[in-house]
C-alpha cells in the first residue's frame, strides 16, 4: 500500500490525560447541576419570603422550601410517595407503550410512503392539535374504568411526538443505504431490521423523550378525577386537606421523577445515537 | 478467499427512462473474458453509469440481455457486486460490521462470517481499525471498507462506478493499484466506469469508449502493460495519449448531428 492520509487508531498512551479531561468535564457538569438547583431553591425561598412579609399572607409559609422538605419523610413513610410512583408509573408505562407500538409504525409508514404521508397529514395534524385532556369525557364514557381512560389519555398525548419524530428520522435516511443493501442481497425485512430501525433509533428516542415530557404533564391533571391513587390524586388530596407543605413536597417529587425519567432517555439517546457532532 | 472470474456477454442492451423521452443507450454489445479488468470511459451523460447499474441488477434494461457464464442477470446478487462513487457505509456500525453486513443477509454461520470478514479486512489492510466506527476513518479508508464489503461476498464480478473520484490524488492512486492487484490475485472480473483516462490505463486490461446520444461503444483499446503500472512509464504515457486521442475523437462523435440540428 502506498502512502496515504490515514486516521490513526485510538491508542492508550494518553489514558491519564483522557481521565483528567473526563474528570474535569464531569466536575464542571456536577457544578452546573448543583448551582442550577440551588438557584431554583433560592428563587422559591425568596418568592415565599417576599409574599409572607405581609402578615396577612402568613398562611403561605407552608409553601416554603423548608416546610416542603420537612414534609417529605412523612409522605414517604406513610407510603403516599411510593404508592403514587407505582400507580402513576404504571399508567405512564402503559400509555407510553401504546404510544410507541402505534406511533413508530405510523411514523415509518409516513416516512416511507408519500401517498400515506399526504393522505394522513391533515387528519393527524388536526388530531394532534386537540388537547389530550379534552378527550377525558369521551374516554370515561368509552372505557369501563378510569384506569383505562387515563392510559388512553396518556397514549393520545404521547403518540404524536413519537410518530412525527419517527417520520422525520425516515426522511433523513440516505437512499443510498437501501441501494447498497439491495446490492448486497438484503431482503425487505433486512431493510427494516438492519437499516431502517438502527438508522432512526436516535429520532425515535428523541420522539419518546418529547412524548414522555408531554405524558408526564398530562398524567397529573388526568388523575385529579376518578382515581384514588397516583400523583394527581395525592396533590388533589393534599389541597383538599389544606396540607400545603405536603402539596409542595409532592411537586418536588413530581419534578424529580420527571427529571430522572428524562435523564434515563437522554442516556439511551447517547448510547444508541450514531450521529457525530 | 475462493473467487473466480466469469465470462460476461452483453447483447443488444438498450435502456430508456420511462419518465423521459429518448434512449440512454441503444443496442450495446460487449464481451469480457474471465478475469478481465474492463474500463468503460465516457463523458457524463453517455449512459455508462446506467449500463453498470443494469449489469448490477439494480436497474432493468428495456431490451437486450446480460449473461455471466451463460446465465442471465435478473437482479442483484452477491456474485456481482457494485462499489459506488461514495462508500455509503452504515455509520452506526464498526468497520467489521460494515464489511460483514452482506453476509448477514445470507444464511452464513457466525464462524464463516467472522473468518471471511477478517480475511477481507486483511486484504484492504485495515486490521488495526476493525473495531473502529467507520465515521472515525478517512475518506480513503472508508472506500477501503466499501471494497472489503464487496470482496467479502466473493464476487465473480466487481462493478466500480467511479469509485475513487471523490478521493485525493494520493489515496486514489494507492487504491487504483491495490484494487487491480487484489483482482489479479483473486481472479475476479472488474468492470470500471470512469471518465478518468489515467485510471483506465492504470487499472484495466482493456478500455472501451462510450459516446453518442443514444450512447454506444465507439472505440476499444487493449491496455497490454505489465504490473505494477507507473504513471511515469513511457509505455503508460503512450497508451494514455492513444486513449486520449480516441476519447477526443469520440467527443466529436455527436458534432455532425448537433450541427445538423443547429442548421
């Protein structure tokens, strides 16, 4: 082989330097994470402090960070938080499962077939613009129980980001990959399993991330009525029993659970993304 | 790697696009004996690339036939594999996975796939990069992966559609020599489509010039030179000049028709 420009394979000579870089980068990220959260807490504390300067607003003291964090252990020990995580988690999981099972094939069809895309564009855009919660009265009539109705609402909220992201991923596939695969003897199912699915994993996961955000927002008001479990019910219960510190503690937990779920999807996106940039 | 070449016979091959009026090329006849490296030279638009896609089974001919050892080509097959202008590698795969992807479409055992992939990677001298993601490679290395991906199928015929035109001069020259050397060592046929006369002289045993509208073979020349071929060699220079004269002659092939149309 004659001389040519080559990219050298990665060598282990700079392991120490690489570790230093990684540690420095991780340290900066942790610092930003902590500073951001402290700033949020400070703003929360400041808002309640300013409101309660007026003695007539003293009832708002229960909304302060300290009261909320003091209420957390009792909520955990009484099983309110574990039960809410379990109930809301089950509904979220089922709703997301349905959204993925329905949304990914729809997205693939939209991305692969111009005819299907043109036929479905108007009805899908129309349906997408209907607030998921506005389906609630219909869902309650159609389904036997509230449980199924809430799962339906989550699926309705989550299906569109999944479907449209999948379709966008399909649109970005290099048509030459199909030509190369066909040239090497690929059958139609190879095109789906070996080309399409790996190529769109990033976009599907991005759609799931968006869908999860929407679903997590929708599930709380959806649980305000009809059910006696989940975060929505727990918040409603705290409000009705005037336990505002518990209400604020539950908001903290809802935010934390949502953050953890989102972070998990981000990790999956990083793991399966092949995009460089 | 067990590869052998094939006798190629193209008879009366005609192609016309359904959506466009006119014929791309008309009644092309061409033969290539087992193990030959054949270059098809022509200007852009003369139909040489379409001809190659038909031989690869990726396009259908309007009329005529292509036979390898007497058997007609009726679609893509691992026996006749095409290498494109760009490597078109699958960016979510490593070098090893890209090279072996065609074998995973067939019913090969894991052990066979691993052994053939390792051999193909050795042939293109990318052993140190086997586990690297293909996005970490240079353009030349990526084209070597595409070459290994074709070779691993043990094709009788390798079709090259201007495969090195996007590479820098040094990498291009290196790959031209390497592909010819591998083809001669393993014995498979090559059909190379190019508009680069130097490439044809370095890589081919015979060059045909395609010109006209509709396109057809208007000239052919044996490139009977010893290997390895050096651009500075007077024999190479002489054949290059000869081929260039024929190419320019072919470029005037359309002029009377164009003049008649203008008149």
